[in-house]
C-alpha cells in the first residue's frame, strides 16, 4: 500500500490508471458482500418467491418481457410491448441499452440454460454486475489522490449508501443503476482531465459515457449539461487560451448522438421528435451546442476572451442561447411526463411512485430516508469548500468539478427523490478525501489522543448516518428495517392462470409481473403512455357492473386476479365506491359473469381469482 493518503493532485499524470490489483480485488469483495447484505436485509426481494428469482419491481418484469419479445419476434425499432395494455400493446419510452445488457447476459447463460431461465438469471445479475463495475471506475476517478488503502475505504463508503445500493440490487433490471455507473464514468474522465495535461482524450471519453447515458434515458440530459459546464468552467477559470477540451467534448457528443439515434430508431426514425426518448431533438441540441462552442472558440482565438470574467460571460451567453432555442422549439421539454396525462392517472402514479416526489421530511420514515441518503453530502460539501478556499492548482480544479456536480445533483435530488442515488455516488469521492486528509493531519500531529480522535472521526463518519437512522427509527418500532416484506408471491398462483392467450385484469403495479409469470397479457402497467389502460382498470374495479363488463369485452379480459395483501389504499378505494366491482370481489359477491377459479384453500384465502364468462 502507498504511504501517502491524499497527495497533491499535481503529480497525477505520473500515476497509474488504476490502484493495485489487491486493492481492486478487495473492493470487489466489499461490493459483493454489500449485494449479499441487500438480499439478507430484504432490500432486494430476490428470495421472496422461494426460487431466488423475484425481480425488483414492475419495470424489471416489463423489461424482461420486452427482451423476450425481441428474442422471439424481432422488431428492434418497434417500441410496442404486446403483453401490456392488452390487447393493443403498450408504447414505451424506454430505449435499448438495458435490453442489450440483458440480451448479452442471456446469450452467455443460454449456453447452459433454456433461454427463458437464462434471461431471468441475467435480469437478476445485471444490477450486481454493474455495481461491481463501479469499483474500477471509482479507481480511475480517485487514483491521483487516494492510495490503495483509502481507495478501499471509498469503496466501503459507497457500499454503505442505501439508495446507490438499491439501484444495483439483484433483480433490478432497470436503467437507474446503469445511469449511476455512467455518471461515475463521466466524473472519472473529468477529474482525470482536471489534474492532467490539456489533452482531448478524457473529454471525448466523457462524451462517450454521456452519449450512452442519453441513449439510456433522457435523464442523461442533466449529465450532458453538467459535464459540458464543468469543462467550460475549467477553461474559463484556469485553462489555456482556447477551449479545446470543451470543443472536443461538444464535437464528440454531436458525432456520437446520431449514431445512438440510428441504433435506437433506424434510418427511417432519424427525424422523429420526442422529448422523453432519444430523438432528433437531442441530436439537434448537441449540434447547436457544438456550433455555439465553436463561436466561443473563434472568439478566444482572436484574443477577445483573455480574462476569466470575459470567458465566463461568453459561456453564460452561449448556454442561455442554446437553452433558449431548445425551450422555444420544445416548450414542454421541462414539463414532467405525468403533467400531460389525465389528472386521475397522474394522481395514481404520483401517489404510488415515491421516487418521483420532491424531498420531504414530514414523516419519521422520510426523516430516516433523509439521514441515510444525505449523510455523505454534508461532509463532502464541507471538504470541497475547504479545498477551494485553501488550495490552488490541480486540487482546486478537481474540487471545482466536484462542487459543480454536488450542486447540480443537490438540486435534482430535492426535486425528485430518485436522483439521490446520483448525489450519493458523487458525494463519496470528496467525503473519503476529507476523511483521509483529516487522519493524515492527525497522524502528523504529536500525541496518541489526536491519532485516536482521527480514527474515531472516520468511524463516526462512516457509520454515523446508520446510528442516527436507528435513533430516528425508534418511534417506528425500533428497527431500521429497510426491506418491506413482499405480501404477494405471484409465483405460487401463476400455475393456475397459464391459459394460452389469457388477458388479466389486475392491480396496476402488479400487471407486468403477473403477465410475465403466467405467460399471458395484462391490461394495465404503471406507465404514463398507457393512461387509457390505467383509466380502464379504474373503470373496471371502481365502476358499476355494466361499466366493468364493457371494459372486459373491449379489452378481451379472460381472468381477474388480485392479492388481498397487495394494495395500499384498497380500503380507501372501496370506501369511495362501496358498490363497485372491487368492493364486491373483496366480500365474495362478484358479478354473475365472473366465476371463481378453483384454487387450493391457502391460496384462495390470499388471492381473488376469477374467470370471465363469455357472453
């Protein structure tokens, strides 16, 4: 292990790209142990179905069904998932990078398993494998300033972050873990650029990571803008005469995005314009950014932008111009997708999808989540501010980048809770640097008590958020229990609903899992593009007998399935419509056109299952 914990970043160019193999191996073991802990604590529901194949949520099951459809039927450029929004199919705003990961994993596992089982195992392992990839990426980001021992500490601190761990949990076949990995990759490239010579390689690598992030989800727009702003700030405050790194980044992004667009939509879809899925709009925005940066570069070449103040002013004007053009062309680009759907659909999705809500600490549970999620942010900000105030050169450049990312993802995490995993990932780097600097200072001071105090600060900083969370959890029953038990195991009832061509009416958020497990189709899923299916589900369960029958005919519904323990708010819904079909099913008085399915007694007590009689 190296003897220096936090060296000056000025010597970064002479350092290897990665830490020692032993440190990397230990980091991988820590992440693997964290994944096991996620399962044992119940944060990952992997073991809930008894077969260690329970996926994380509805999105994960919908992803697997889409990849199955791609494998069985093709249709790469068709965004329609035929087994949701039955019988019409569900248009999805998802893109294909996650599909590619699942297809690759299923192809490898398919050498020894059936394709169905191989794909399911790939979905289970995708999140943990992405989590493991964070280890070498974090090594690239921190190698200039952390020795091997402190790099292992950084991995440990990252593994202790609940939200960051959750997006990588076993069975989470979703895009959020991939976005966190790409955020770390982008940050690693920018931090290396900040401490190294003025080369164009790191900005181009950052553009590559940003392109994949934008292809994965339009949430990557924020990462693209933040990375470009970071390169602009580095040039404006302490860079060479011309913004060569920023120009390289903008040029690479403008060149790579059309390739991603071609891979996603095909040549005939290059002109499609959508805000919630990569389209010509995003490629045009990248091209406009390149043209604007080119104008700034020409002005700099003429010596017009010789001072930091002028450079910052030019970049501000350029950014406002690009943003203004984008907003003028697409005024709705900043509008949440839920704002464009029926108010009832918006209310149902907003109430259920907690990750889309703004930050709140109104309840004990929200305070618990706040302490666990935001614990690393505050020491990270303090250390970054101290570095910017007291140091110059490469150290200040690195922390200027970190400060920008912390500020951006602070705002995004306040506006939407799902972004806090990004904030945790960014916070870990300055957090562990601050701890290393503190212990290095304590070691340099004389006296055993100072050294012990430094170690105590590390322990408190690493585990303190969990201790505070335990104290907050005391009024909730004295446990930090993060993994809520899954009340419904649809794997046990699925064999009774495997009729060929079955179309199921069920709970909104259970539709994808039930469709996957039964091999049939479901009417509704929790997707804003399927608002008509959500409204039909509401009409079926809360409407009159006649309304439910009309929906069943139009949707060709063959079965109805509900879990008695699944629905938060079921009693409230029934209270609002005491004569609706849902209330009647709950008390065992169904409409005459529904016939009970013969289930074993234990299952009949847990599930409501009916066959729809033909006219």
